[in-house]
């Protein structure tokens, strides 16, 4: 990952606390990066084209459209967009659905190490 390049990360989670922790860890690791937040899948989808994120990190269980449905719609609009589910919902059915969408999967809680691992997805291109 190159800190000199500007990246945009989209965080989608109905938990303001989870977004706050993720934002703080991203800013610690990459202070120049832009972070955009949405509290629902619908919000994230509405912002997708205008924000043009390099990576989307989203929760599964949210009011309205859930994270897996959001990821599926985003994948349809931008097939190569790196997307990572970050959730406490670690059931095998959730993991399998994420895998079927070609979406990465990480377990909550939000930690600096977990965020660093997710940001490494950008290196894979």
C-alpha cells in the first residue's frame, strides 16, 4: 500500500461506534486517506458512484437492506470493487454467501490489526 496515493474507503455500518473505531484505525494507518461513512446499505448504494471508493467495508445486519444484499448490488455495479464484510454474524451461511459474492470476510470486533488486514486487500488489486 502506498501512503502517497489518495484512497477512498467507504464504511457502511448502522453502528456509529463501529464506524468510529474503523475510521480511527484507518486514519492512524493512513492519515491522508478519505473515509466516507453510511449508516445503511441504501445510503451506501446512493453514494457509490459519486464517492468512487477504492474499498467498501460493510456490516451484515443493518436496518433496511442488509450488507450481503448491498454487496451483491455493488458487485453488479462495480464488479472489481474490493468489498469486505466486517461483522459479528460469523455463521457459516453468512461466510458462504460472502464467498459466493466474491466478497472478503472479517469478524468483529473492529481492531487495528483487523482493519490493517482489510486494507491489505487494496494491495491485491
